[in-house]
C-alpha cells in the first residue's frame, strides 16, 4: 500500500498485455478491500506503448463510485513516492510519464517528478493536461 493522503494498493504487473486483460473481481473486492482504509487498486506496469510514456497504469476505484478512472493524479503522486523510495541514490531527480485510461478509450498522460535528498524522497510533483468532460452549476441554499 502506498499513500500520498489517499491510500492505494499498488499492484505491479509484468506486461502491458496483463494490464489490458485485467478486470476487478467485485465479489473479491467487496470481501477484501471494500471496508479497508485502502480500497483503491492501482495496476502498474513499468513499460508503456510508444515513445510518449514510461509506465502504463490502470486505476480501479469502486469504493469512490468509479469503476475505473482515466487519469488519477493522486495515485500518480503516490507512485512517484513509491518509485523514488526504490532509488538507492542519496540525491537524485527522477521523472516518469504515466499513461492511463487507454483501455477505456480516454487516454491520458500524467507527468511525475520526484526529488531525493539525503537518502529520502523530499518532494513529488504531478502535472498534465485536462479535458473538460462536463460543466454545471451548484446552488447552495443561503440561510441567515
């Protein structure tokens, strides 16, 4: 489990094909993770398709009302911390481009940077572009 404020089960997989074929067993998820403090499942493959990304991920979040998320910045931040902690150098600057949403036809690229200082992760930054998918107005009742 990895957290950056929101906890994730980071599940490494070996191939992009395994990422493609993956599906969440809802009965098993309900039994094992639905009531846990970390109910998000984040599949991570340390390879990607094409030359625009380094890592392929999928994020299943039924506990948040989302079967699958096309772009999860907080999970990418947690992944940056996780990968940074695997680096053995005292001081380093690391970066990855994460592709997500491919399997649901909503491809996204998330840019992750991490810095290590004195043998520990000192900061993680996440960025990318956004696509407007809806708009609306929320009215909040005013009471005196």
